[in-house]
C-alpha cells in the first residue's frame, strides 16, 4: 500500500459517502471536501456534476451564493458540506458565537445560509478537522443550523455523517454512531475528545486506507483541477509529496 497523507484519507472517505448522486456542491474554503467531490466525479467518469463555489471552471453559477441557494431550494443539489465552531450530538452546528449573546467570548464568521441548506439538501456531510471537546460539545452555545426538526416540520435535508481528523460518524434519528477510527487513533481517544454521547458497535473497525488507484486519481487527476482554486492546499499536500518532503 502506498503511503498517504491524512488529507487523502479524509477525502477518500468523504467521496465514499457521497455515493451515486447527480450534483455535489462545495462552499468556500473547503479544499478537502472539494478534493472528495472531484474524486467522486473521477470515479464516476463524469458523474456527479460538481460545483465549487468560487471556481471559474467547476461551476455554472455566475452569481455565487444566490444561485447555490436557488439550486438547493429547487432540489437540484444532492450533497453539500457544512462545518461549525461547535457541533453537538444532535447534529446542531454553531457558526455564530460562544458565550452570552450580548457579550460573546468568541465570534465566528456567521451562518451564511447554513440553516437553509441544512433543511433542503438531502445529504449534508459535516466536516471538522479539529476533533476536541472544544469543537464537539454536549450542546452548542448558539444553533446556527438545527440537526433535527419537530415531526410536523417538512424537511427534505439534514446531516448524514460527520468526519473528523480522528474518525467517521454516521448520523440518523438524532444520534451519531461511530463507524470507524482512522489509522493512528483509538476508540478510547475518540471518547476522550468527544463532548457528546454517541453509539458504537462492540468492535469498531479501522478506517480503510485509500487504495493505490484512489491515490493515483487524487494526485494525477484531482490535484491539477484544484490548483487554481486552492494553490496553497495543493502545494502543501500534493506538491510536497512529489518533492519528497513528506
């Protein structure tokens, strides 16, 4: 098995979770989800269609976020990605603040339509590269986007998974379930660094490493497509490897 970087492992797992869909959209500042979306397209030989916000080559949008929201509301986006300063065990995310609303201790960039997209995109994959009790909390300080709704609320979208630098969770019926733990990490470590309760099988498998073919696709096909949108990420992950610096 060829050596791989953590970013390549995460992108592979996200691509697996995307599945066979029509259209995947990726927001700003999301290089690993963007890698995963393009990897899924390479595997599917052109399917799904991938829209990368901010890209001139990988989107048909000319009006940025407004068209993203229109497409989502029309049911034309099947997968999207969200993160948050805080994520809790009910799938709620916080992109606004920590602390009292009138005197917050920390301010985040803001929700930017996350609550809307959470309700209308069928598969929302949560993504957080810092897996700690600071980020994965028992209850978020502010609900920017609710993971669950009351039974009488019509909702076509919501979270299906959470992937972190330590593990992969699925999400269903208001609870996270630990599916696998990444190489170099343990179940005990995940429990220690997670602020919310979650379900898990008696034996939790290790997240499988990317195959040689997956790594080839990422390095030879996906990386060049990402270079114009995420040059620093490509230089850090792919070009450093080619130069033998990792």
